C-alpha cells in the first residue's frame, strides 16, 4: 500500500529550476501551479515548461516524487493529458459536479483533485466529491473561500472544513488536505493551525515553502503516546472477545480498533 501523503509542496510552473529543486525537498507530493502563482503573460511559458518536465521518462519513475499540476483551464488539461510524469490534476474553483465530468472526459485516466473555493462549492461538496471515479480527493482553496465568505479568522472556516471532511468520507475518499498557511515565517502559527485541522479530521497540508514541510510532517504524524495507546487497543482486541474495557477504563469496540489501526498505519508510513 502506498504511504499516506502528508506534505504537498506548491511551486510555480514558470520556474522549472525551482520545480526540479522541489522534487528533492522531501515533500510527499509536488504540485506545479499553473494558476494563481503564474502571471497572465507567463502562463503559456509555464505550460510549455511543465509539459517538457513531465515528458521526461525519469519523471514517470514509480519511485520518484508524484507530481500534480494545478491547471488553469482546458488548454492546460489537454496539453498535460497522457504525459508519463503526471500523477494528478488539481482543479481550481470547481462549483459543480458537471465541471469534474468535463475535465474527466478531456483527460481520461488522470486522477483528479477538485478544489472547493466558494460558498456554492461548499454547498455542493458531496456531489463534487462523488462526481466521478477519477476523483481521488477534494480540498479547500481557503484564500478564495475567505474572500467569498468575508471570514476574518480561522474560526470562520471550521464549518467549511468539517463539511469537506464529511463529504470526502461519504464519497469514500481519503481525508482532505489542509490548504496552505500563507506566512512562511510563522512556524509556530503553522504548527498550531495544523493541530486544529487535525482535530477537525483533516490530514496533511499543502505548503508554499520547504521550511514548512517538517512542521507539517510532525503535526500530522501520531505522537509516541498515540502509537502506544493504539498498540494497547490492538493487543486487547486480539486477546478478548467483543467490546471490552482496558485497565485504564478506555472502552474498546470495533470502531476504536479501526481508529487504532489507522493510527499505526500512519505511524509506519514510509518517507
């Protein structure tokens, strides 16, 4: 089984030298951005540079870092489809399931990751998450969502974040990844924000600078105490029958065992 990605590093598509450097940054997934990170007069160059990168057979190496692309429009989708180094497309500003079907028809077989960035998208979260078998995950685009909702701080995003967590789970997808933390200098704030997102059921986070990656990794990996508690639960499940209580009073049933198994699976993830 492939390891669960926890760190997703955005890099601008019009800076191919930075993209290649990002591939050695330690991120679980590199996201080449052809949308917001690229100026309008540079988008054609960014597309061409990304096509060149992902046409390289070395980029298709199964042990290499997966490369996703946040596309800007149909021209990007058509140019990238079929390239050996492409592992997925991130679709910005999706509001309806029909948009997902449209991209899936243009790029059959490509894993898709819709980004929900407006109130309308949040209202349609489940239909987008379950729109097509090519959808492998959904996530928020929080900068645009903040602007659309007039949200002042993180507390105002708790409900949309929870809504997307539920939609992903209901559609049988992995937990959503957190959106980027924009202040690359505030590692303490990033750590705190990641902890809150983890409490809400989000798993992993996108980054915009390599210095954020270790903080995100540590924030979403189980702690030593969580691993120990999970091992105790599984040990009890192997020696007992049905629901039971541990010596410290914790109650163990099938749901608790499933949670413990997820914890240990995440703790054993390969780097």
